[in-house]
C-alpha cells in the first residue's frame, strides 16, 4: 500500500524543480517577446494569427434607425401638450399655408362670432388694396395717370397685407384667445389708424398725385368725364372702402365693449364663466 501512494505530497524534496532542467534555464534567460496568441517569435517561422475585428460579421457603417414616423411625431405632440407647449400648425391660406389661423379651435365660443367679423374686416382691407391696385393699373393703361400712380398702388398692396396682419389683426386674435388687455391696447391703437386710412382712401383727396393713387370718390368723379370705365372702377373702390369703414367701426365698438365689460359683452363674459363653472362641476 505504501508503494501506491506518496508518503507526503507536499514534501519539497520529492517535487521536481522545473528550473533544474538546463534547457528551461536557457529559455528563461532569453529576452521575452510577449509571446501570445497573436504574437510572433522572431526566432521562429510561425506567424501570429490575424487580428479579428471585434464585430467582424457586422457592418460598421452607421445604421439609421427609424423613430416610428407618425407615432413618434404623435408622441412628441402629446408630450408638448402635457408640458403646456402649444404647437401651431400653418394652415392659412389653404393653398400656400404660411400662417396659423384657426378661429374655431383657438377662440372661446362666446367671442367666436365677434372674431369672425374682425376676420371679415381684415379680409376686407386686403380686398380693398387689391382692387385699388387694379384701379391704378387700369388708369395707367388708359393714360389717365403716370407710372408713379401704378408704383404707389403696388406699394399700398405690398405693405398693407403684412402690416394689417401683424399690427392689428394678430394682436386682436391673441387678445381674444387669452383675454389679454395689453394686446387689446396694441390692437386699439393700430386699428384706429386702419380706420383713418380707410376714410382717407374712400374720399381720396387730391393730396398726392391728385388722389388717383387711391380708388376713392373724388378721383372717381374726375375720371367719369375722361375715362368712363376707369371712373366706374374707382367708384367701386369707393364703395369697398366705405363698407370697410362701417364694418371696422362696428368691430371696434364691440371689441371695446367686450374688453371693458359693458352691455352684451359683459353678459357674454358672465355666460362663459358660468359655463366653465358648470363644466368644472
């Protein structure tokens, strides 16, 4: 039994010292070349294995991962809505949308009718300026005026469209939307200027180029005896400016009453507050 097992496996005298071999000692004395799986011994003819890329079977090019298309957009819109951020889509004019305009959804119900009439007033001045340009063009073609009249008519139309929107219609839109008295004050100042311009255009006194740059009453009378068709066009312009004056005065009166809390406007506010209270209950 004693011959089958070591008497003391931990006895140092019975262990074989690997460095006792002269060949091993010679190898230990040589400089190390960091031999490993991918290294090459300069004294041997063996080449190291080629380095494999970490993801050798995967294309390293950037991969565009779709974010879900419409679902991702809807998720962002919902998150913005929760955070109180209003995303206004451009929807006006319908063919070439450059502005946001949505009275049915943006304006409270109790003032929606008044806002539609203000919208009609804004469209009215756009129509007046467009017709004014047609009139001065006809007068220039007929030889009743010089090219400077045509140039002025174009300037009125080109400047009047954005100025009417940004100076008084958009402030009124926001004032109605938020019931902001500050925005109402801005609207009030420039809407009075708008009405003054409409009155001036409807009369068209001979101040600048004998008044023919504006399609009003006085140049219409003057042109009846010279160029009848052009005179009729100017008379139509006078009618459009006059209607715009009356509509604008009506809008100004009712909007002012609303923000001052007078008459029917005060009743509308009370009805709106009562409706909101009932909805809350």
